């Protein structure tokens, strides 16, 4: 087989591999392809959203959790940097 025919067969094999990968991607894709569009002035919540009472959401903390950040470790300055 001469060089020209080998290149043609290789190009055909590569192109068919690309087409096969695209077809497999389309078949095994998990995306449903349709988005839910809600139109209206009412606010809606998703399925996993939970509603809490406004009094528990709007309460401020009585004291701050951390007043000052303190490192747990300290390091010594190496020789030559002093």
C-alpha cells in the first residue's frame, strides 16, 4: 500500500472514530435537554428547598464567635533572615 492510500485510510478511520464518539456521547448523555421555564409574578421554590420561620432566620448572634484570630502554631525565623 502506498503512502497516499495509507493516509486516506487513516483519515477515514479517524473521522469515523470521531463520529462514533459523538454518537456515544449523545446516547449516554444524562441531560434531559429541556429546562423548566416558569413565567409569572409569584416566587417559587425548588423541590429541595425548605421553609423556616422568619423569626429563626432573622435572629442575629448575641456574641461574635471569634473576637481575635490566634494562630495555633508559631515558627522560628531561620538563620540568615534576622
